[in-house]
C-alpha cells in the first residue's frame, strides 16, 4: 500500500477532522495517538502484546537506534519492522531533537535551570553541515546531517520519516531564531532531496519551526508547504506551558496544507490532546501515557487512578469495568496495587497495557465525536 | 480434585520415577520444575503469560506475602489463585527460610563472609514459640510461629503448603544442630496439628532437616514419616556446594516414604536437577532460571547463551530453532541482544519466557527418558 492521506469528515463545529493515513504497513485512523518505543520496543511490552492493543502507529527514535543497535544491524534484519517483528506502521524522527537537546538543553530543563546536559560535552560541533556528537555508548564520533539522518531512516525503513531540523533553545534572540529557522529550512530541503533520490516507499514529513514568533511560523509553513513533503509536523519550541502551546497550535494549524496529514511532536497528555484536536491535529506522539503507567498512574474515563493509594489495596474490580484491555479483563486493582507496592516488573507490563489501550480507545472516541460534529 | 500422588513408572536404571500429583487446581507431572514467583508473580511475567508456558506449579513466598500485601488482602481476594488470577497449582513455603536467613545469614553469605544481613536487627527474638521479626516495609513486629505460618498459608490457599521449620546456620556445633532439629520437629508437629484442624483442601509437606549429619537426617526422615504429612521436602543446610548436596540427596532419598511426593527446596540449576532426578526427586523449586534470564543468560539444549556477546548482534534466528516458546517464535537473537544492550524491560519479559519454557520442556524430556528407563 502506498502512502496516501484522505480526510473522511470535517467537523462542522471546529477544524477537527477524521482521516485515514494509508502506509505500506497498514492504515492509521486519525486523530491518532502514537506511542513512543524509543529503542525499538515500547517499554515493558513486546511487539506482539502491542499488536493486541490496536496501536496503529509507533514512534521510534533515530538518535537512540543510531547508537544502539546502529543502522547496520537493523538494515541487516531487513528494517525495523522485521527487526522488532512489528506488522503495523512505524514513524521515526530525525535524531535532531535529542542531539540539540543535549547541546542546548530541552525547554523543560532550560526553564527549570536543570540544563546539566548542556555541558556534558557529547555534542562536539554544530555547523552548516550538521551536528557532530560523541556516542555515550562507545565514544564514537557520529556526524548527523540531513543526508545521514535520512540514510539512517532509510535503513530503519519506517513508514513515515522526518526531516532533519535544528531545535533552537527556548530563550533565544529573535535574530538567532531567524538564523536557526533559515538553517532548518536548508536542512529540510537537503533532507527532501536525499529522500526523493530513494523514496523506498516511505513518506517524509517536514517540521515547521519558528518558535513562538508567529511571523516566522507562518514563513515556515509557507516555505515548507511549497515543497513536496508528504506531511507536516509542528516542532521546535512550542512554549513553556500548555497555554502557550495551544495558542501556537491555534495560530499555526490554518497555515498548514489541508490535504496533508499533520503531527504535533512530543505532545500527548490528555488535556493537550483535547485542546489540539479541535484545531485539526491528526497525530500526537508522546511517552507520557507509558511513563505515567510505570510511575503508578492509570488513566480512566473518570480521571487518573494513583495505584499506590491505600484505598486500592482491597479493591476487587478492574481499573475500569468496561475496559476491554487484557489488564482489566484479568486483574483487579487490589492485585495491581500489590504489584506496584512490591516493585514488580509485572506492574509496568500491566499498567502500560492499560494506558496504551486507554489512549487507543480515547482516540476512537474523539473520531466518533468528530463524525457527529460534537467536537 | 483432592490431593493425591501416584507413581506412574519407576526407572529400571535408577531410583528416578515419573509421577502425578493431583491438586485442587490441576495435575503436576513429576519430575517437575517449580518456578518461583516470590511476590505472587513471576518476575516480568503476568499470570496469563505464565499459563501459556505450561508451568504446572508455582512457588510463592509466605514471608514476602505476609509483609506485602499481607494475608488479609489475599484472603479478601479469595486466596492467592484468584488474587493473582492463576488457574494452575501453587505451593507456598512457611516463611521460616527467609526469617532465619535474616537471623543467621544464608549458607552462601555465611561461607562468603557476606553475612551482613545477620546484623540488621530485623529478627528480634527466636524462642520455642517461634520467631519475632520487624517488617522491613512498615516496622510492624510480626510473630511467625507454626500456627501463624499455617494460618497465613490457609489465607493464601495454595494447593501445597509447608510446615514451619528452623533453618540453622551451616556452621553449627553438632549439639546445637541436634537441638535445632528437635525444635524443628516440635514446630512441624504443631504445624501439622494446626493444618489438620482446618485442612481446607490443602496438602501439607514436612521438611526433613539434620544438616549434613546423616544420623540426624535419618532420624528426621523417620520421625516425620511417622506423621501423616502429604509430602516431604528436603530442607535445611544441604551443603556448601553441589557435590555435598548430591551426596546428601543420595543418602536421604531412600529414607523418605516411596508413596509420597518429595521436593528439593531451593535447588534448580541444570546440573543439580540432572544429578538429583536419578535419586527420585519429584519437584524442584528455584529462581535460578528466571534470575539467569534477567541477567542475560538463555538456556538451550546445547548450553547457555550469553546474550551480551557481540556475535549475537546480527544473528537472525531464534534462540533455538525448535523451541515452541513465544520468544523463539517471534523474535531473533539479534533483536534480543539489542533489547538487553538497551536495558529494555522487554528483554526481561522475553528472556524469562524462554527460560521458563526451557525448564518445562527439560522436565518433559526427563519424564520421557525415565519412562524409557534411560535415566
């Protein structure tokens, strides 16, 4: 199946839409939640277990896979799908996000003055060619450029790949932000050229940048929309909190092409999804639901359950009565509470299953509501 | 189904035998490997995943379950089976082993002078009544006696339960060993009395003691065999190495009743199983195969695979071609090597599945060989 996007229904109430992304490994119904399996596995779930949950798209990180196991091993296995035995679609990022987070610190660490990683010296050089960094695994120097990122993503063979971009810091002069945007545009164009030379059945998404500067964001949308990318992701700094992020999404979404799928990078908490869907966002990736699971937080339709709470010790019912996930079908809150208190790995497995299944159902619900023009 | 044991076949070549233990939750074909799920779960596998592997008997630890979640919670859930949603048989121990390991140090730590736990003060008092210790979880004082151990095991409701005994240190004078044995016998008789007052469909195993002293071991077998226990476990110090252990098993096994199932406590490495089966041991519990899995060691018919070895990075085949386990059916050594190197929890899951499945198949193989008088 070739990559294709169709809009099934546009809400009469908002810019929300229901769509379908066709990929070589199957269909993604949008809006869709994309779980993050950084190292080629969701944490605490093997690929067959993930298959059972109906997760249509999984996000893997090029930066991590470059370092371990390396593109050669994945290519030797016939690509990520056969390496990890996943039959459903996969998206990889460019690796840029992690490298520039190491160089500049992420927005969060920057704002919290926790930017220790800035100074760890693993990023050796950033110039027009790309970014040179040192592997934290074996000390090898690795040069990440638009061309080498695309080549790695060709070796991995995900259905959707992402152009190489620069992630500028949140605190940056408007002059520097403009210079960064221009470089990012040159890098994305080089990514596109490298991709077009060997399409390999994959789709390439651009990443629109410009930080919180609306003029730059608009320019970015216009420039990148003029190029034949298959989809558009909103990246770069999207603000210090949810309000700034949603304000930006509100403004940017109308500037993106209507007939291409779009993706909101790294956002996947429940209120952000609720806030962004009415603006027409198609896909969301985030490690939030799986990370919450490991830390004892279970999502339900009536709110988040903190499994550690003492009141859960004797609760002989599933997390949610009507949840069809294997965890809810087989185990009580009482048992899950015990597994968490006993620090058993089995907790991480069962909690991850539930939260991923919850996200899948949540997005099904949003699609139904959009079809009824209720969102 | 009531508890019952039948011997199907006695080898013409050795004392090895094939048998069947009937329990309220199903049959255990012997010789059988008993995986250890200390806290009411195998580490890194939920009960449904364990069911698929054909593990007929699981071992849970009363000491740990007493502290977390406590017998009240398990009883409230209707017993361990329904608490953890296991349909197959379960055996619990008395809790004595852990308490006395805390008090005296285990044989291993004693021999290696690593007995730090001796001095951590969690065991407050040991006298004729039992052992008083402090919960490492909440500081509560807990009195473990024959009666309270049996009561906890009634609350847990395992198919097979074990009498409360004292675990004396490896280095002990013969006088003290004799005194300990006599106390253990009194405690086991009290355990039996408590059990008989409320059988609850459960079977009670005695634990024969006497350390390496053959006279004491013989006395222990004779005394405990004179009482109506349902089975006999070999416990206490069985020596500092495999040779001493197998020497002891060789001597002790003929002193145990032929028509009752027997169990070798805490032994389950492959050469020990190979050495003990010809002496007629029916069941073996050990955390060895699951611990090895987590540490990167996979069992195969041709030896142990160290998954971390570099040569595994590109190996596009299952751990064992003819292994029917889900891990071997779905994943390559190359992928497993990557998961281990990336420190992913998914490694622990997939490796545990394989090693438990290996043990199940290994014991099937032994049973076939015994039936053919080859062992």
